[in-house]
C-alpha cells in the first residue's frame, strides 16, 4: 500500500565518529541499512533521470588513447567522462557533520554523525536526506575545498521522502549543482555517485549503471522501527555509509537522484530518491525558505502485473486507489475528493506524464507545489476520464 505520505516509524540514532567520523564504532547487520554514518546504528531509508547510454558502453574495436602533457594516459572516453563529471559536480557536494543527542532506556547519549549534501543554490541552500539529520542538535557543512561552515540552519524536512534542507549562512557564492530529469532514466545507463564515504573520505567518486527503476523498499533501523519509500532508482555504483544525501549523477553531470539506501548483505545494490520527487519542495525552499509538499490525498497501490491480476485490472500501469481493510483511501475534504476521484479509480496520468512510466504517482506529484492545478487522467469501470485537481499542502515536520 502506498500513499503520498508513507507512515514513518523509526528511531534514528547515530554511530560515533571522531574527527568527522574517522572510525566506525559498530556496523549493524540489517537487510537495508542507512548510508548516513551515525552513533550506534546505521539507518538507510528510501524512494528516475538521465541521458542515453554513454558511448563508452557500446562495443568498440579498439580503445581510444589520449596522451597528456603530464605523462598520464587517458585510456577510454568513459574514463574521461567520469573525470569530467567529478570535476563539474564535486564543488557542489559537501560533507555534513552533526552533533547528536538521543534518548534510550539507558539514558541520554551524545555523539557525532556524518553524511553528504548537495548545494542547490548559489546562496547556500543544501539538500540532503532527512535521516542524515536524525537526532541532530547542531550541523556543520564542509565544502569540497575543506572550508568548514558552522553557521548552518536546518530549514525543514520531508520525512515521507527522506529529504531535508539546510542553509549555509555565509557571504559566499557557492557552486550549485545542475538538476536533471529523473523521469527519463533508462535501465543500463551509466551513472556516477559522489559522497562522504564512511564519514571520512569526502567526495569519493564511484561509477556504475542504473540497475532498475520504481523500486519500493522498507528500511529497518534494526531497533524495530522502519520507513517505507517507493519509486527508487536502483544502482550498482558503490554507495557506502556516509554517502546518504549525496548525488547520483548522469553522464551529462546532472543530478538525477539522491543516494539513500543500500542492501548490506548484497553486492552492488543501492538506491536513490529520484530528483524529480524533490523539485516541488525545492522550488518552495528557494522562493520562501520553507518546506512544504504538494499532495493529492489518496492511498493507492502501484499497478504491477501482480496487482493487476489480483484485482482484475484492465490497466498495466498506474495508481489504483484502494484503501485496504475497509479504510477510506480518499479523506474527506482532500483535493482528490473535491475533484471527484473515487476508490477503485486507476490514475494513469498527471498532466502529460504517464504514471508508472515517467515515475510513480508520488514522484510525479513531487514535481509540483501546493496550489498547482494539474490534470488527472483516470480509468473508472474501464472508461477514461479527466479531472482537474488543485493540489493541497502537506507540511513536513
């Protein structure tokens, strides 16, 4: 069962770090673990963009060698591309260090945690994962040059998308990252991940491909709490503890995802939030410095072959409005109710974006802001209809 506001139930504590997390005290075993470095545990939670396959992925008769004046040799166009991406995106990637305090049965404990962030404006707004700021009492940002900024404000959080925003308060012009279009991502396209690996190796660069799209996961903290995210990008680019909040980048150097989760007992299975799911919130942050999320007001099941068979649906993709266990999937007074949507409708398009093709319903709605009017195409009793919805406001904590 999915909704635009997945229920979040977790307790996030952090793993002790010294000198910006110079050592990891313990690494818990769990099915999905966080890539923020934290004091007793790692929590990895989660929720598609890109360019066509890089030419380097196509078979060639002979590699292309380019001599350089420093005596090094660039072996392939792929190597050149990744180096260029690191040079372009690196200045927009920062390390985030937090002082944390948590309560438990044994009392209050304090420590440090580390993660990664992406500079999204020249005046110092930074986007990261919500769980990077778990239990944080204070945050500092270290840029790619090693400059530390201690005057940092937490602007707000969206736990349902595991996204948060910071503001560096400094009279400095920062290098903002270029955002891509995650709705055009293709399985197999090449990507690069950048982040503060293990909380001590800032701007670590790894590469891989998009292994899958539209992945749902439930991320456990190992303490009985869990968070659910949907519509994530899956990649085999190495993502390590501390990479949380860092960028997943296409071969044009554009941000298409925010690294957020790993499967600890597997090789090369990591997840990133599609960047389009953050664009509506980001627009509001940049305009008025506040976090607010647009919502439609429905609970739904993502249409998959299994869901289509179980409920005898005619559609192969979309969002099936369904409450389950007798629950009302459309709350009274919600934008969806006002627009005439009903339980058992199948939402197939938001404006011209096909749900389940361009992205999941939650991700597509994430492109818009509260108050935006969108056209919703849906199926009811096998017949297609369209309605206009004025999106409401869900204020993240």
